[in-house]
């Protein structure tokens, strides 16, 4: 059974939460899933979980630098980090209804007016004789300062559930950032290994081309001496042309893979320099996970799915709470005076307090529809969580199986290459002794070339399987202790 406990964070919002009365809606209980007791895939390694910086175990300093560049500059990683920042900010927004809302205002008013008839006669005398009237003006001053506080009692837990959903979504964003980072790290490793594989195949092609050209030169000399016929020379020349024709395609594939490292490391291809090397220099460390139950705390995608599920449950609870009354407390206080210097005297104070209750009566189905939508979303997230768990076990089993048999294939293919090389050496010696014709040598060359390329592909398959196993085991990621389930 896979347990799930709600994510909890404590901070400045803890005190208002104590004011919450009743909570409504379904409590969160993690889905019950059967967890295997052990992995089935064969492995010769002792159980050991990977650690952070897992790519360093392959022993390639250039790979290390490429992965570090991707961690800093990969666009998908940066995007996931920005999404995490937005989710953390949303916690503040969602938590604000749990605190009182306080506003302040102030005003000052000045008004001057005449005294009526006296003012009118004076204005008339002024107009007729040019004199100044004797009317009087009245002046009024008014000053005020006010503060208003409003607080909604979270009696049914609606606002708390909104905060809880935001916290769960922020945790999911955090786990998603870890998943994206792990995915990009693995992509850098597999792409880099592909570059090395093409470099090895290119070296094999050049080596075989040189050998074929050497044999062609020998056959031409023997043709002039009358030892071999012209079709024999033509057959070898055709082999030389065929091997030379494979080189441009290998160079193209090599460069395309190297260019692909640019987008992974966040650099334009013109600024990227890949030294390369050989797959023979890469070390494949022994890998094997521990117990399957431990895997669920080492996969950020599983943690993300569970956090999303917790958030969806909190949203359903909030939708339930919307059916119940909301209670709001409002208080205001201030001062009002006709003189600024006496504004804050005790006699100028004004106080008021109001409480209100609002109960939804008819919403045209909006509340019911919202609840049904949230319930369906929760069930969808349950399915996604269960899929993430099963996918985690599947990924590990698949990667372990691939690594085990790729290791066997590489070992057997090395034997095949050794025997093909011995057969070619023997055929060349027999050709010089005149025991066999050149077709025997040509067949031996083609066999060796094919076996060498197959060996290179089996090495690449083994390395890719090792990277996939590191990724399937979480790449050294562990559920943070402060993120309790």
C-alpha cells in the first residue's frame, strides 16, 4: 500500500488557521496499490541507489562539463524553475484570505461661501459705483482619517483548502523541475555517447578503407606481374569505393549529434566545441536498485503526481465548502474634526463594527458544476498517479533487462570481432602464399567490418541502458524531508 500524507508548511499563516471551525469534504487518502517485493530483471550488481552527480561515474570529464552546462542553461530547466517561482508566489496569493484585509484613508476639505443677500447687494453696489461691497464669506474646514479591517471567518475551511491546494501545486512544480532536470541530464549523456559511437564507427571506416586500399595497391602490382586477373582487381576497387562512400554519411551523423548538444546545453552550435573521444574510454558502473518500495521516494515524477493529487483533493474540499454560508467581520475606526490640530483627539474618534452572513441560494448550477468538475479532475489525477507508479517499476525493469543483455551481447561480440580479425589475418597470409584467391580476403574483410560496427552498437546500447537505469532510479534524487506526505 502506498501511503500519502498531506504536505504541510508552517509560517506566518499558522495563527489564522487556528480560527478555522469545521472542515467539509473528503479527507485525502492515497490510492492503494500493490507494490512488488523485489525486482525481477537479472543483474550481477549488488543493490545500490545512485547519488547526485551520477553522470560522473562514466569517467568522462567532457560529459561532466556538458551536463553542468545543461543544468545552468538548458531552456526546459529554466522554464521549470520559473514555473516553480510562480507556484511559490501563488501560495502567498492563496493564503491572503486567511489574514485580515486592512485599508486606510484620509481626507481634508476646505470650503468658502458668501452670506446671501448682503453679498448680493454688495456685488450690485460694486457694479454700479465701482465700490467694494460689505458682504461676509463663511469658511468651513473638515478633516478625517479612517482605517477599515475586514476578515472572513474560514469556518468551513474553504480558504485553508485553497492554501493547501496552492502548497501542493508548488510542491508539484518543485518535483517537476527535478524531473525536467533529470530528463535533460540523461539526454545530454545519451547524445554525447552517440557522438562517441559515430566517432568510433568513423575510425573503423577509415581503418578498413586504408586496409582495402593497401590490398588494392598490392593486387594492382600483382596484376602487372600477371599473377592475378583484371576482375580480381576490379572487385577490390569496388570494395574500396563502397567503403569510401560510407564515410560522408558517418561524418554527417556525427556532426548532427554534436549540434544536438547545443540545444541541450543552451548554446548556439557556433559556440559549442565537442572534443569527443571513444566509447572504449567510458566506464559503465554496476547498477542495481534496492527494494521496489524505496523507488517511490526516489522518483520525482511519482512525487509530482502525488502532490498534484493532494492539491486536487483540497480543491474538491473547497468546492464543498462553497455550498455553506460565508461569515465576514468588518470593523472601521477613524477620526473626524474641523481642525487639523484636534483631529486625533479622543472626542474626534469614530468606531463601527459589522458582521455579515452570505448563503448561496440559487447559482444556476454553478456550484454543483464546479464540484463535479473538481471531482472528475481528482479521479483523473488518481489515474495519473497510479500510472506514474506502475511506469516507475516498468522503467526500472526495462532498463535493467536492457543493461543485462546488452552487457552479454557486448562480451560475445568482442569474441566475434577477435575471431573475425584472426580469420582476416589468416586469409591475407594465404593470399600471399597463393593458397586462396582474393575473394576469401574480401569476405573476411566484410565480416570484420560488420562485426566491428555491431560491437560499437552493442557498446552504445549498453551505455544507453545504463543511462536509462540511472534515470529510472531517480538519478540520485530523494524526496526532501521537509516535504512530508
